[in-house]
């Protein structure tokens, strides 16, 4: 009797999944700090660029200046005590429609042929606000800035000739610190200087008091 046998069936082994990958190492504090600094730098550059572009779009103009009135008194040219005084009204105008000016410092100087005669520095108790297309008028009394003997002789020598003809030509210089504000948050600060030439003050014969001839004068901004 022939006995048949089946070939041996190979043993099937179950497939084992690969082990999970090891967890990533924890980030070091130095890497966190570097990423934080990089994010802050990127934010600063983005904000600065946006502000720069905004100012380019707005194209802010500096304030305009005009001397409305100028009165000089105590111009005692024949006296050894030379101590003139001046009352000056200056108009500061904002030519921008969407920008507000804030001013917290005024400096005014009256000169004669480049020689300082009268000066005044004023810091208001509050910031002066000039809205878009608005204006502000400031009245200041100026005192003698203090002349040495050499300058006084030079001033009196030239001024006496003009005074005898009925008019003396002065110059005024203004310096103000202006803060530009747009949209309530975008701001920049600038020191603005203006020069007001040919301020011809008219005097009656023999009088020590005179006033600006022919109305106001528009100043040039430097």
C-alpha cells in the first residue's frame, strides 16, 4: 500500500512593524531666543517700511511762516544805552490737509545786517496744535540780546544812517520744533527754521518807535 504525503507547509511568521522613530530632541533656549529675535527684527523692518511708504504717499510739507507785524521801540541811537525792544507777531500755517502739527518750542531772533539784536526762546506750557490747513499766531516780546562794544558801534554806525532816512531794515529768524501727526498714530519730528528778510520798520523823524511798513512778510523755510 502506497502512502502519499503532502509536502511540508512553510511556517508563516507575522510581519513586525518597525519601531517608532525616537522623539525629536527638545529645542534649546538659544534656538528659541534666536527665533524670537528674528521675528522681532522682521516686525520692526515691516513696520518701518510701511511708515516710510506712508510718508512718501502723504508727502508732508513743512509749516509756512509770515510776519504779520513788527514794532520796534527804544531805538535810542543817540543814547549811550542802546536797548531796543520789539513786539513781533508771527503766523505759523499748516499747508497739509491730512496732517496735524504740534509745536512745543519757539525761538525767535531779530538781526540787523546779520548781527543779533533781539532774541526770545519760548517753551509753551502746552503743545500748540495746528490742524490741517489751519494756522496759529504767536506774539512775542523780544529783548536786547546783549551786544559788545565793537558790535554796538558797528550797528549804530550803519543804523543811524537808515534811521535818519525814516526806515530801518531788520531780519527775523524763527526756529520751531514741529511734530507731524497723521491718522492719529503715525508721527515724525523735525526742527524747522525760517528766515524773514527785508522787515522795513518805518520811523517818524526823531522818533524811537517804528512799525513794519506795508503789512506782513512771507518767510522762506530752510
